[in-house]
């Protein structure tokens, strides 16, 4: 009997040992890869919080330049929680496209790619100057009041040996903006809604109503005095870029548009494609009261206009200095001045 109990004890011990050994032999599950929602762009010096999941609080954040992977940029001071990363983009970083990488659990995980932009310098637009190949120049000079808003718009046209000069005063009252020359012979009354121009009336009692979609100006409905029907000017967008106004259009590239003041894309439509002919239509854009600007810069005019190329020069701080459109030996330019 004693031998039987001894054998049962040995068998139970062996089973228990085998069970424990089986548990020990089970493979360790691999660490969960972190994920995150990234913005399209970041700015040098910007404080950022990226939301995601499955981060380790001991993780490290790395930027890898897509153009030079041999020089990774370790982001010092990045703070991780299980669901977020908070950090400051280093002031010494170079602009470009970067892969965002998290190093945790002895592995590197790529979250995606963002474009790193140079720090935007706060400059005020003071002049927009257009010159065509035949010697005509059109200049808008902006004067700012103590409140930092545009108070006067100087308008000068030089053509065929003659010069036309006008000064427009800009006044704001509640939900209205008034722009008029000194004698108020040419006057515009704009109504505002949600910080944008909703509509306006010019000196000839022609009324204009602005239509927006997702904060982009998509149509301008025009009604002339004494007429019931409206003429609608359509603003067409693709990928948040203004590809056409009333048929005239542009081809867009990958270069990001960072307006300082008026949208340069609108200036191309105004001066080169002449889709915007009247000051009354252009003034709201000068004041920055027409919603979002195009996301990118155009690379050329569309096929209707012969795919004429557009070239850009830039200020040292990143603002657009000039835009040139070349048609064989004829060059039209738009210049921008800042203070």
C-alpha cells in the first residue's frame, strides 16, 4: 500500500512539473506597435501634442529626414503617455519631409511622415505690385492703423505715360466694412458673417453675395441694379486648391502656400489671368476676409493658357517676394513688399 501511495505521489509531481514547464514554454506575445494621427505639417519651434495609443512612457522620439536618413534628429524632452506625445520641434531643425519614429521596447516604429516648415515670421504686407510686358504697372499700398488693421489702401496705375492715383479709406463698424475714396465717389459696403465677407454693394448698387463651403469661397453671385437674375462666378477647388475661377485655371504643384497677407494665388487670378477685374472684388482678399487660402502654390497656367510656367522668389524669412509668368520673351511679374 505504501508503494502505491509513493507511485501516485511521483506521478502527480511529474504532471505538475510538466504543466509548469508547458506554461514556461509558451512564447511571449510581441509588443504592440504604437499608432498615431499625425498633422500634415509642423513648424520649427512649434509646441506639439500628437495623440495615439500604445506608447511606452520610456519611449524616445526621433525625426528622420527623408532626404538624409544618415542624420536622425533625436527630440530631447519629448514626454510620452500611453496615448500621447508632447514635444517642441527643435529650433535648429531644417525644413523638409521627416519620418516620425518612436523607439520603444528595443524596436523602432514609424508613425508616418510630416513636412517640417520654417518658422513663420510675422511680417505685414505693405505692397502688391504688378508689371506686364508692355510697361503697365498696378500698385496697391497698404497702411496700417494703431489697431494693426489696414486703414488705407493706396491705388496707383501707370500706363501709356499716364498715372492714376487714388486713396481708399477703410472703416469698420460692427459687422460691416466700408471702403471709399476721399470724395466717396467710389464706395463699397461689405457685410461680415463669421469673420468673412458675406456680401457687398458697390457705388453702382450692384450687389454681390459670397458663398462658402468648408470656409472656402466657392461662388460669387452678382445682381445688377434693376435686374432680377443673378450672374454666378464659380470658384472651383481640387484638393483645397483654387484650380479655376469662371473657367480660367491653374495647375498646382507640391509647394505649400503660406500666405503673409493676401493669398498669392488670388493675385495670379487678379493680375495674370484677369479673372478678378474690379477693385471691389479684390479688396476683401487684400483684407484677408475671404476664408481659407489655397493649400499649395500653382506651377503653371492651365492648358487653355498654354501651360505657361510660374516661378517664385522668396524672402530670407520664407515669404513670397515675387511671382513671374513667362510667355516666350514676355514676362509678367507680381511683387510683394513687407515690413
